[in-house]
C-alpha cells in the first residue's frame, strides 16, 4: 500500500499576513522564510492527522493481495474518487466503471465497496485509486487546525537551529491538543 501526492494544494490554510500577525512581524524581510514555514507546517499537520487541508489529489496503489471488496481511504476528508484502475491478466491497465463500486464519503476514513474483485495480474501496485481530498478552501479548514499551523510556524520561526539533547525545544503541547480530535483512525484493511 502506497499513498502518493498527485496534485498539491494551490493555496495554504493561513495567509502570509495571518502568520505575520501571529508572529508580530511587521517587515517583509523574512516573507520568504515565513511562507516556507507555512507550507512546512501545513504538511506537518496533514502528516500528523492524515487529512488534506486544502483540496489536493492523491493516489493509493495496492498490491494484488491487498485488494479487498471493502477498502478504506485513510486521507480525509474525501471529496470524490477520480478513478479506480487495475492491471488485467494481460498486464493492460483497465478502468473500473463508476457503477461497479460505491464510495462512502461520510465515513472517515472514506470507504469503497467493490461489487466484485476485478481479475488482476499478480503484481505489485496492481490497483490504483485516485481521489480528491481536503476541506476545499482556507475558509473551510477548521480553526483548530489553522491555529496548530500558526503554533508550528511560531515555534519554528523562534527556534531555527537544530536542538541538542540538553537543549530540547519541543513543539508546544497545545499543538497536540489541537490536532488530536482530527487524527484519522485507520481501518484494518487499508
């Protein structure tokens, strides 16, 4: 099982001006650094929660023996499934018709139920599920996750150097509290 990003978000959950206001920075001297910290913080929140914040496209690749009638998409919230493709016995990639599977987007993680297992070539990455996930635009991202991003940006802005065992500067405890309700619990079959 392998998740890979197909299309990155085209914007961020918080703007440069929001981050600078949180940091109490008035000049534009470090705008490039702060912008990079926003991106890194969003990626960290997404990694820690298994959520896409702004609309993005992902691909889940499964080996033949991992394909089941019921499968879960652990990246949430799922907006839509773009396609499900598989390699047939002739090693030619085929696309399942949308009528041959159901998607439960209300559940988190989202679930897919195949009407039947396709006859697949016995290989790694035999099945591919491409899907769109995320809350949409920045205004739709929960405030707690936006604040978690601001905390990370602030922490990394203040502590730019590497830490040593005697000088451990951990991420603010509030970060874990803010993201905890949004962590995705995995299905045993994903």
